[in-house]
């Protein structure tokens, strides 16, 4: 049987924006122009783009030419297929905005980092360099390169080997990357350098960064705007890490009454920071409301009032009497300096309205002196915030997964943000294109409660069409914020997403679907193929807690990626944790985009274990196809046990995803199809149970886990 060959794009993040159907169509049109002219230049694009269905009613040739001129200074320059795809994405985004369809959220983590925008802010760069020098100056490896000169381009040269960004991620969210997995030799070969960048990008997604249109090659080439965009997101995550009610219960003081708690829980960290700022400004007698970190702060008056409230002992009475905004800004920064706040901006950054630097500065003020009281009210609220640990971990996983899909809305709290139904509709439209009837949907903000119910009812209807188990589940359950039902629905969404990816490859597996049973068998076969004898009975096998099986699986997928000198025996909790953190970093280093935590491996969370195994399987099979290998995989003849255990709510087959979002789960492109190992994959349909029942049913079942 001849193998199917997809359209290959070297930049995986770019590839993830298109289905193979779209890529083949665009490739055909690009090739047609190239065949006629021997090459494709920027000036060839307007007449080509205007004929495309996505743009023919939105732009004329002159408008497209004007848009392209913003990114390409010379219209006669030759471009390659990837440049064409990036131009297409830029036009697509503008067309979406022009049509009035859902636009990108303005949340700080959703800042666009398009490969077509090349302007960088020198002041921001200098501030980020100072931040890096401060927090990484004592790092054993980096101290030989630090401090960097804020006025030079040393930063962009240093990020080329990937070590700096990996270390910076660990500063923002400690423990995200096992530093044993980072290649830290003085001179790295291309493979090792690519591994570091792959580890960096997948780990950045795992802490909540948006890395759409950023690939490993961008890091290697040191593309300034993309690197600064990523660094900006990482630093913001660090600075705003404590701006949540769970980490800082004192924030409850910002509420007028307990009825606002849920609203505050759903706010983005930057919105909470604004709420905190306005809380103190009101106490200080400032009559305006600050709604952004740009124009509302240009005159520096808000800063003067804020610092006078928080640190009156350092107040300069002349600050408010100064008429010149720049001079007032200078006095404000002098005040902050006396408070020992690190400076992230200059007076002109305030007067020019640099939103990123203003946000960083306000966050530093918050950390230095929040001005919040410690009364008994916070203690009662802290008790309310004690969510089930497992529920919190699942919420985190689904939140990061949803944000990695590239949907327009960025979510900050799953349980609050899905209650309007809009986010779920966006996810459904992403993983099952065309399934949503947007004419019957209402976009937030939604004042009428019944509109939320309508949105959520459509979510449930689509879920039923996709054969989700939704017994006794209605749209109002989502509106009411039923956590268990929301998590059950999101789990089915994620599983469907991954299942679709595998299902789309049916033609390469002799027309058979791949299920969780086949993934289990593949993992055992893959490990056994290297001569090892380890074997697991299911994805809830307690032996998985040591981490040794997954390390053997990763080593079987890529022998050089695991350093066995760093592996422990997994005999106690500390050794298990070391192995678990190493597994996650090694998997991301290969290219797996995963969102589980070490605890999920140690405690053998069967759902998260299943996604990890599926991701490794996909990576391995794709690698085999690209190398032209044809390994024979013959599953055991004996029936396989239930993969996810006895309770049916978690027994269904592995989740998959469609072409347009596959990189968000697997970190892989679809440039190659599954031949090789997969072409000879024998699948036992009778052993594959894909029944999904509701979480409520599983909870009622005696002995259910």
C-alpha cells in the first residue's frame, strides 16, 4: 500500500494553523505561480490572494498590497511557501476583524507575536535584560555570560542555544523544567540546540504562554520581535503569579460583598491588578478610574496618588503640584526607588504609555507593598478556596490545553470562563470545524441569563452529535458552574480532539481506528522491541509511579534523549518525583506538548498518563515514517485489560485532535503521515471499548474511583 505524504512545513507552530486540506490547496496555488514565473515574489501575492475564497469579498488588490507592504519593504523580494503562509495568516486575521467575528482577547498573555511584525521596543528590551541580569545573574551556567548590556543585542545572541529561556521559565514558574534535561554544553550541535528550543516552547505553553507562530528556527535565528514577545510573556507570568485569591487571600478586601467573589475569581491577573490599583486610588481621593496600563497613566498622576497612599513616608508633596508630566513621572520613580521597587521603566515610558512596562512596574509595587489588611475576613474566604486537589490539577490541565489551541478567547479560570458557553463553542469550532451555528450564539459580555443557557445548550447539542456521554446533563449545569460536569465534558473534548487526529490517519492504518487499547499495546511493544522486559497492565498500573517504564519508552522512541545516569530507582517519593519531572521535560524536549504535572505520574492519574503515552506514540510513529522505517508492530494476541480501569467514565479510547489543532496536544506537525510502524499496526477491534458514560454515572457506581 502506498503511503500518503502530507505537505511539510518546517515551522511546526506555523503548520499547526492549517489542516492538511488547506495546506494542499495553498501549496497548489503557490506552486502554480512559481511554475509560471520560476519564482514567487511579494508583488505576485495580491492577485493571488484576492482570488482566494477567504479574502475575495474582504479586500481588493490594492488593499492587500498595502497590507503586505507593512511586512515586506521590497515587493520584488522572492518569498518561500512559509512566507506565503504567514502572509495568508496575517490577512486572515485582518479579515476576521473586519467581518466582526470573534476577535483576539486583550488579556496580557494573549499578546500577539506574529512573525510579520518586526518593530521592537528598545526600552522594553533594556528592561527585560535588567530583569534577566537580576534573576539569573547567579546561575551556575549563565553567570559566565551575564550581565548582559541592555543597550546591545547580546540578549538575542544568548538565546540562540535555548538555555537562557529555559532558565527564565523556571524563574517564572519554579520546577517547570527539569534542568537535567537542558543541554548546557558550551558548544551545542544543531540537534542539541533544537532540543533546547523545543523544550522551551513546549514548557512555555505549559505555563500559559501563547506561542502561536513561534518555532524553533525563530529562536535559532534570534528573531528579535518574537523573542521579546516570548520573554515579555514569561516575565509577566512571573510578576503576576501571586495575583489570585488562592495565593493572596488578602485580595478579598477588594470586594464590596461576597457576591463579587466569583467575578473576581474569573478575572485575568492584570485585571485584578487594575482593581487593586483603583481600590487604593479611591482611598487616596483620585477621582478617575484607571482602566488600562497605557493612556490612563501617561500623566503620572495616578502613580503619584497610589504611592502616596501606599508609602506616605516617602512622599514628595511637590509631586502633584508639578505641571509637566515628564517631571512628575520622574518624581514618581524617585518615590518608588525609595520604596526599593525595581525600576522597569523610565519617565518617558510613563508619558508615552508603554503598557507592558507600566504593568511590570505596578506589579512590582504590589509585591513590595500591597497595602492590603490581614483581617479575619480573609481566613473565612481561604476556607472557601480549598478546592479538591485533583479538581484543581484537572482545571489547570484543561485551561492550559484550551489556551494552547489558539482560540480567540484566553481563559483564566475554567469554571468561571466557560459559564457563558462562548469559550466552549470556540473550542468545539476549533476541533470540529463547522459544528457551531454562530448565528444562534451570543458573544460575551452577556447580560441576559437565558442567552448563556442558549449558548450552553448548543454546546451540549454539539457534544451529543459528537457522541459524548451527556446523560442528564443540560446547558444550565454549565451556566451554574457544576465543576464535576464541566471537567467531565472537557475531558471528553480533549479525548475527542486527540481521537480525531488518530482517526484522520485511518487510511494509513488499514482503515482501522486506533484506541486506548492499541496505545497500551504499542507502549509495551515499543519497550519490548529494545530488549527490555518491562510491561504495564493498564494506564492505572501502580508500577508507573516509579517513572521507569516511561523513561524506557522515551529511550525506545529516541535512545539519546534519556541520560540513564540521572535516573533513580524510584524506590521512595523523592526518587519518584525526580523521575517524574525528568520524564515530563524529556517528553517536551522531544516535541510532546503535554500539560500534566509530576504528581499525575507519581499518583498514576490514568487520564494524564494516557495523554502522555499517546503523545509519545504519535511522535515515535511520525519519526519512523520520516526516516522511512517500516517496523512491524504486532499486538499481543491475548485480550488487553481495560486501559483506564474498571469505571466506565474513564475507559474510553484515547482522545485525538483534528488537523488544525494537532500541535497543541502532540507538539507535532502533520507533514508526514503514519507509515512505517503504523502501516503494519494490527488492531483488534473487539478489544477496543470506546464507551463513554457520564461522570455522574461513574460516581454512582459502587467501588468507582
